[in-house]
C-alpha cells in the first residue's frame, strides 16, 4: 500500500478516498466503526482528516483490505498489538524496495536481451 498525499494539515474526505482508492462512504463507515478515526468537522459537516487520521486509516486498510481481517478482528489487533503501526510502516517500506528491485531486474533483463540480439 503506497498512499500518496501531499503534506498538509488537513485532507478532505475526497482526497483521502482517492488516495486509498476506495469510496468516501467506506471512509465514513470506518470512521463510525473505529474510534481512532476522528476527523474535524466544520459547520457544514465536511470532514477534514489529520495526518494521524491518515495513519490510522492506513492501519485499518492494511488489516481489512490487505490482510482480510473482519472489522472485529481489526479492532482486536489494534487493542492487542499497539505497535502494529511500526510493523505496517516497515512492510510498506519493504514493498517499495521490492518494487524498485523488480524495476531494476526488468531493466537488466531488457539490457541482456538487447545484448543477445546484437550478437
């Protein structure tokens, strides 16, 4: 999971939903289901998510969408494994490294094929 958001104080629900590639309704649903997601709301009721909310959403997304946990299971993990965010951060970084290595391998494979064609 590689969430791309610019550095800002607050993010709209549309920005968050787009970054996670989910519907805004899912973000609102998770907000109701998990106390750790508490966006600020203006008088109109528009939600504005902080960086902390985004980090909590990353954890929930990882547990529910990538690991297949139920909502109850994800809640349980959040309670029993308080350092889960560090583990998820490490996994995310390793996935980025893996993606870069795969790109390099493809590039090298392409160069190897070019050398064989020239011979």
